[in-house]
């Protein structure tokens, strides 16, 4: 049995002009200890689908699925209280923008210990000690002193590490990383990816990496799901995807990579799809 299995997931939003379908009949499965990359350009429904799994979409969203099962439990039938016992403990998410995901009014120590307060029986002293341990685990120096820092006092890379510390605080079975290296410089990107992969291997977590960066996919993934305009275009193991992609859209993505360019002008997805005889 897969750790997470989703069949025919559809997410629609109510707008002033009617319903907008952001995710259209997507199937996804990830096993324990597996790294699954969900790749596609902005607006392809990558993040929305995983937010639906976490149950944190706004009320304007309409979510339906034939199956949405995590660790043997049907997520479609869980009440809010039951879902809160899973989300943040067994299933965690690293959000795309740490600067806006961390609360600017509270120290990072308060925000990490709050996760532990909700999901564990640790005492206040034990929660603080665990928070120090987590910051050390994600590579933040002087961890005990940094517990008193506010998010604005930390660099982008440090803030992302704090987000990772919060996400792994309860040793989740599944970790969803939504564009974890966005807005970070290249050196810090490599450090964050190495950190995530090391933690995944150490704890045996299932890891879903949401990205539009094919380089990240090549470095991290066991399997890859390619999405376009809310639909799944292709699913393959990472080697097959790069060597023999079956979908015209996947070939378009790969052909648009700078290292694959053969002319003076970088090809676009639209160029490639037109060359395949598709609109």
C-alpha cells in the first residue's frame, strides 16, 4: 500500500465568472522512503493539488477525488479535528515563501515549540530542548541563541531552514516541499537540497518535491509527475523521463533548458508544441 494515494483529484475555485478548474483529474502515489517530484510551469496546479491533500485551501475551493488516502486513512472523510492530528505531525509541508509563511510577530523558537505543543506531550523545557536540536539539525549555528530571533532577523536561507525544522519536528511520514529553493542564491539552494535529501534518507520519509526546476528533479527524484494546465501529462522514473520522455509537453520542457539550446534563441514550450502539431 502506498503511503499517499490519490485518484482523480479535481480542485475548482469559485470566481465571479464561474468555476475555475486548477487541478483536473490527477492521480498521484508516493511510497515510504520515495522521492516524488511534481514538475511543471507556474499555474500547472502543482501546489494547489498538495494544498488540497493538506486540507488548507480556502473555502472557495471545491475538492473532489475518487480516492485520497494517507497511511491507510481516507482523507476525504476526516473531520477537522481528526485532520489536525495528522497534518503537521505525520504529514508536513514546507511552503514556498518562508518570509511570508513565518509569523513576523513571534520568535522562531515560539513557532517551532508551538508545533511540538500541539502534536506532542513534551514539557515546556523538553520542547525548548527539541527546538534547539531541530535548529542544529538543519544547520543553524548558535541554535539556542537563535530561538529568540524574529523572522526578519534571519536571512532567506536561514528562514527556509527554520521552516524545514518546523516541518520535521514530529518526524513526519510524508514531507511535501513546495519550491523549497525559490528566491535563494545558487549556493544556498544546493545546501537546502542536500539538507532535505539527507533528512529524507535519515528518517525514511516519503518526500514530494514540487518544482519547476528540472535540475532539482534530476538531482533528487526517484519518480516524476509532469503537470500542465492542471492535468498530469506524464509519469516516469527520473532516468526514463530525461532519456525518453513520452509526452510532447515534457519534451518541450526539456528542450527549453539552456543546456539543450542549439540556436541563438531559447525555444519556448509554445514553439515546441506547435512543432509537434499541437496547439
